[in-house]
C-alpha cells in the first residue's frame, strides 16, 4: 500500500481562506499546507482552483472531518468516490481523518463524537479503515480526538484503543498533542504515559492547537496560540517519535499569516533542539581502522 509521507518534514499550517491571497502572492516560507478535505470535494470553483495553485509550490495534506469511521452505519460510498477523485488529482502527502463518529441515520452531526473504547469498537472501526485504504490504495492516518465525556462501557484506555485499531487496520496515527493534553486534564490521565504507549514508527504526523483552560474543564478551541503545557508535551513527543511532520491548527479568530507562521517556526525550533540533544548524547568513538577487503 503506497504512501507519500516521505515528502513531508518540518512544520506546516492550515490553508485558510483568510490567507489565500497572501499565500498565492508571496509564497511564504512554510513546509506544507493542510486543508479540510470536505471544503474541496466539489470539482471546479475557486476553492479547488486555489488548492491546485498552492499544490504546485507546496506539499498538501488532506484532513477529513466527516468520514465517520466509528459509526455503525456503512461508509458513504459517494463521499469515498469524491475523496478518491481529489486524492488522484492533488496527490496529497497525507490523507487523514478522526477516530470518532459523526453521522447517524444519514444525518451529519458536524461534531467529532467519542467512541466507546471496546474490542467491538476496535473491530468495527478497523474494518472501515481497511475499506477506505483499499479504495484509496494507501494508508491513512487516524487522529485522537478531544472529549468531555466518557462511555461507561469502555474496557480499554484511549491510547490502548488507538493502538489496537492501528494494529488491526494497518493504518498510521496522527497524534494531536493538544487533544492528548485536553483529555488528560478532563479525564485525569497521564499524557506522558500515553506517549510511551504509542509505537514510534506509526506516528506519522502531529497536530498542535490552542485551547481554553477553565480550571475544571479544558476546551479544544483552535482559536489561539499553542499553550506552554502543550509545547512542553510536544517536546516530549518529538523526543520519542523524532521530527515528525507537525501542523499548526488555527481555525477560528484567525490572525494574520505571520502570527501562524511564528507558531510553525517555534515547532521547528523545538524539533531542531531535540535533534541537537540526541546528537550531543551520542558517544564519540574513533573510526575503526581501515582493512582492505579481498574478494574470494
């Protein structure tokens, strides 16, 4: 099954309509752009033209919000056909969606709703992911969501559930570090232990975003800069998973482009500092003496 993620590195940002003109005219220094898949499924029109223009200069990641991988209902075949057409057209480096459910009875809730963490859910979600990957001919990434309630019937921890789905579906992980922090605060979890449970080779992208801290509840908002606690957790994630391509999500109260780029540059600085620390810890050993090798 093919993948194009080798083309991504460093830190990218979301491509938002407020920045379209400046991106096209100034071609800012940014590693890649991520777009919300559903905004570009219709052929033609200004959104698709802009995406195709941006694609000429930057790698693109497609990030979906309505695949509803956790729903008990069948996958939407029309949606998959449109997604396949977009993937073939854009050739994105990454295709991702969320580990959640969004639809019921043909109606879309337009919200990312949490799943019960059970073996039954693992089998159901993994089966759908395999279907999607068969249609697209590539692995997709699934993202951990933020949540404010938990199912009483859950028998697995959130990260145990994520790992079980990943292994059964043979997919990869989009680790949202902000969501990990939000859930740790809301549900009394240890985010560092959660990082330790994830296999490094499967984490192919990281998301960072802002949140609101109300003390007794933390709300994932994507409407401000990344908080210091999330930056700290991100540093731990980079130490464990390496310089994984990272995306700054800023989806509401969107500031000038330079403000978002500053967040991306901060993430890249953390990646560089962690890489430097790893390099400096390597023992300095003298080179082995050269010995000629003779063919027999």
